[in-house]
C-alpha cells in the first residue's frame, strides 16, 4: 500500500510556512511568487493552521477585494486535518474528500514534514497505474506458452 512518506519522497521537501501574525498581503505575495496553493501556519514550532487559496478568496470576497491590514490568523483554518508519514494513500483520499481539503500537512509528531496536495495524490495515482500497467504487460509477455499439443 502506498504511504504518505513515499509521496513526499517523490515530491521533494520544499516547504512554505507563515506565522499567524503574517499579513494577508505577505501570504498572498508568497503564494503567488512561489506558485503554491497553500501555506502551513506554524506558531512557535507547532502546527497552528492552514491557509489556502480558498480562505484568501473568501476573505477577498467579504472585503470587496481590499486586502487591508489583517493577519493570517483572522482567516486561516485553525483546525486543519493532518496525517503522518505512515498514513495510507486510501486514508488520505478519504480525508481529502470528507473534509474538502486540497492540502493536508504531514506531521511526524510535532515536526512538519511536508504537505500533500490533491495534485500530489493525482500524480501518485497516475504513477502507480503506469507502474502496474508496465508490470502487467511484462507478465503477459512472459506468459508461458501452451506446450501440450492436441492429438
């Protein structure tokens, strides 16, 4: 069974974080410049929340497009679901669908290891299917021939 640790290994370990006191404008700037859809919000080494484009869009809609002087704390998801490196692929899929979460932090105890995105999950499915197809084709090519002849 595919585990979160394997997806993170393939994805790499670049992490983008902010604090609850980061301005919303700075968060938007970082997400835009880095072309990322989420920031993990850390406070004194602890997971404090998640900020995704969803929270930013909702905020901008309420504020009529005016970013203002507010901080991430006022709009972040302060109770994000997280997974461990040993969490199975199917469980991550279930959580993403159930919680409508496109980004899930991966925690090893209190340590942030990375973020699994909906895109990462889709890429892992495609890679796993390609590997399975290759293995099945190799198996079929090596299928033993029928050595018995009919009389």
